[in-house]
């Protein structure tokens, strides 16, 4: 795709990207798509998917207690457990506001490991990575932010997010719809937003501004970005997803470039 060539001019040492259609075909790719990159918070959708598989397997239910008193699996997945950003410290009652929390996803991973009797990185491999053929993806640390993967592997995940095979479609629909609507919160790097809508492990675009996706992105667009300069979005209205991995930390350089790339990709797809 011509639009993906924009990443050649980005002020980053290395960048790789790909676009995958709803039918699983790759519309285009650019850069070293087989090279491993640190995902940072793009790890969270993978962790969330493993949690949803556990739910479907009957390991636990979304409304089972998990985390702080009064919190559930659903709260942990939607950043409403009340846990602080990077500390296992309660900042608010569950469901009160949207507090983006790495700690919440670490608690979630511990909950899955305890319930299944399988260390979380191994459960993630068995439940998500292996069935999707994501052989280059690993989790050497935190379930919130320490995943390592390639564009090629994340293309497989992006295809799954558009036509699920290891989850029932209704489960994915719930995960990519707004959970606890109307809550205020902070989108890391973009400030306070009202509302700050999320699904179960996936951020929902809605009408947020400013935002890391494009002005042409549909309101149902969902995905995640990471502080290592990574993102994955799925736009159901466009019938496509985009994965982009870099090795430069997110910052002011990305604020204009990521939306511009997204809008160029969507224009090329629609054209």
C-alpha cells in the first residue's frame, strides 16, 4: 500500500507496519515485519483475549470477584477496578471512574494463573498465541506492558479481532463495546476525557479528541497503543485493521504522524 510508505520518513530508528482486511488478507506491509519489537501496552489486548478465553472455558465469569474489594474481572479489564496506574494501591471505588491501570492487568494475570493453575505466560501461549500461529510472540514480564512481538504475528491477531475463531463472536462484540459507559478518565498521553470509553481490554474510539487514530476513523474503532511507539487498531466500518511497531518511545513526534497514517490508510482502502 502506498500509504504505508509514510513510515519510511518517520523520525524513528526502525518502523514496520501492515494492514489486514476483515477476510484475513494482507492489504499491504512496510518495513521489517518479521523483526521483534517491544509492545508496551499493546500487550494488554493479548492479555485481555486470554482472559476472555478463560471465561469461555468456564474458568471464571466476568462478574466474579477479582482485585480490590468489590471489583470483578470485568472491572479489571475495563480499567474501573480503582487500582492506581502502576501501584497495587486503591485510588477509587470500583466502577467510580476510569483509572488506566497496569497494576489492574497484572492482578488479572495473577487471577488467571491462580484459577487455571498455569503460569500466565504459558496460559497466554496455550489460549491465544499457539492457536493463532503467533510463534514469535513472548511475554517475558508484566502482562500489562512487557510483550514482545512482530508485525507478522500481530497481523494474525488483528485478523482474529475481525473474524474470531478462538472466541465466540458475541464475546468479542461485548469486549469491543463500551463497558460502564459515561465514565470520565485519562487517556495516557492525551489527557482527561469525558467520557473515556473502553471495552474489555480494548480502547473504544467513539468521538474522542485528541486521539491517536485518524479523523476518518469510525466511532466503533477499537485497539490500543503503547509507549514504545506501537499501535494496533481495528475499524469495523472500514473492514480493516492496522498494526504499526516502532522502536522509539511515544512522544510529540507521534501525535501528528499516527493519525495522518491512519487517515491515509483509510483513504486508500476506500479509494
